[in-house]
C-alpha cells in the first residue's frame, strides 16, 4: 500500500499556522490540485482546552476524515507518543478500507505547537519510533514537506529572547527556519520595507535552499505547499537534537466565564495585559459568548495585535461559556489575578 505524505506545519507562537491550515482545508472542496481527504493532527496548547477545534474550519469541510488533538506537551518531545498513536490509527483506518480508495486518507497535516522543533518530528517519521526505519510509521508515512510560518513583526524579538537562553535551551525560532523546506514570511504588512529586507536577508542566510514567500494573513496558493520536500529520501540525514525547551514558556493560562461578555471590554482587557506583561505574553486564543450576537466569537492575537471574527451559531443545548488562553513566559504566576479580572468583564 502506498505511503501517505505528511506535511509538518510549524512556526513560532502567533505566526499564522491555524489561519494557513484553515485556508488549506477550505480549498479541499474547490481546488483540484490538492488532496481531498486530509487527516489533521493538532498539537497546540489551546487544544487541551477545547479551543483549537473551534478555530479549525472542520465544520465546513466534508472531506476531512480525522482530527486528532493533544495539547499537554510539545509533539517534538514530551508528546511524541501521542503523535505515534495518531499516525498508527490513520494507517489502521487506511488498511481497513484498503479496497475503497475513495475512503482512504490521502494526506496528513501536522500542525505543531509554536515551540516545536521540526527536527525530532522529521527524525521520527523518517526513522520510526525505534530509530531503525523498520517500524509501522516508516512503512506507512513519509515527510512531504516542512512549512514554517514566520511572524514578520515579532520574529526578531522572539529570536532575541530565545537566544538569551540558547546555552541551556533550544532556540526554537532559529530551528524552525533552518529545518524547513518553505518559509512563509507572514504579516509583512505590519513591518517597514527596511525591516522586510532585513528579515529576508536573515532567512536566506540561515536557509538558502528553502522556498521563501512573503504574504499577509497567510494568503498563499495552497497547491504550492504540497510535494515541496527539498531532501530526497535517499539523501536524508538524521538531525541531532540535544537541548530541551525553556520550561518557563511552556505555560498556558485558561480563563473561563459562564456568562455573556462584551467584546470591546475583552479587547481592552487583553491589550492592557499585553502591555503590562511586555514581551512575555506571546499568544492569545479564545472563544467568546457575547451579548450582541448568537454566534461564537473567535479571538486570536499576538501581543496586543488582536483579531476577532464571528464563527458558527451556538447550538441550542450548548453551554455558552467564554474561554481565553494566555500563552507565554511564566504565565501561571498571573493566573488568579487574570481569572478574577476576566470574570469582572461579564455584561450586566
């Protein structure tokens, strides 16, 4: 049975991975040049709180066959076992429908956490869980390409922060661009021409072979993202990994409120906290129940750059609670205060 291609979608916190993934999924209905039956593996911190599946456009995609979510660790290290389990399950499903080609998974997209280093993921798929290249993963899957999104506005700040600790911990922003086949330089509308030139020069210096695309809102012809692997199968080399993540960044605070809220008040709250926390708050994701709409409100942001969009209508029997995640450095110390202030935003 032919092996299934896997696209690894990576990029630091807030770079635009979920936006790009939604563009790919939305295109499965209309674009004849991309796979129609895609399995999605989500390894995002917000997935642990049931937020990532709300942001993903799975309700609009009839042909998405599988969604696997886990968020209590990074797929490139502590959650690698969950990735193996998801891949094995996909392989078993394809074996079960072996004679029904129209039901087989044609492609897998793995969206990693913003802290993931693609190296260990690549090693695992190429060499298997046993490292020998003979197990079920290697027999059923191969890496079709690694795509890295880069937040043009925040990249150098994140790189500087990671570089300060690189003697002890991984420098994830750097690892993500050096171990990739395609760099999507996103949010270019938020930087000057001079900054864009500097970013482009940095990317080409550290990965001259990678395809480089400049865009905003992750707008890119999605068919160009398939079949892009630079390294031929017979030329692959195992990547050496010897450092762990900075544990102070692997922290997520979940704020919950069971009553309707006002969008503008929540926006003011987030922006105020982003300024207060300076460069330690990296990512905000959430689902809000608001007073002036029967639809779920999706909120996403990096620092104080916040985007709010309306999603599907709340189900009649669905609990209308608001959930907001703060992802960043040493977030847990702010927990009690953030929850108290979030609850105070309930509409009267």
